[in-house]
């Protein structure tokens, strides 16, 4: 059930959603970083949910602004803990 709900949420996610969410966390995300995060989320969300995303995370670390990257990792870990088997 969680897998379906997450998939639907990611399917409808937009660049603007990412930028606004970051803004709520007092982080400014560039359009380029938001685009990369959106693309990564849409292509690899199942890996972040069920698999080992270490290679994807390493690539994001190279490509994202350090503040954006740190916020993303912090939030991913926070939300992952809330899911079953998190």
C-alpha cells in the first residue's frame, strides 16, 4: 500500500513543489537542483524506498549544492524512519 501511495505522490511531484518545500525548510534550491532532484525521484524512488541508493546518493553529492544535498539526505532519513521497515 505504501509503495502505491509513494508512487502516486512522486508521479504528481513538480519542480515547484520541490522549491516550495525547500523554502519551507529555509533552504533556497536552484531550478537546476530542483530539476535534478525531481528527475532522480521519478526515476529512482523505488530504490530509495526498498533498495540501496548509495550510488545514486554519491552522484547527487557531486552534482547538488552542498546545502541542498544535506537537506535532502536529512529529510530522506527522517521520512524513511517513518515507513514500515524504515
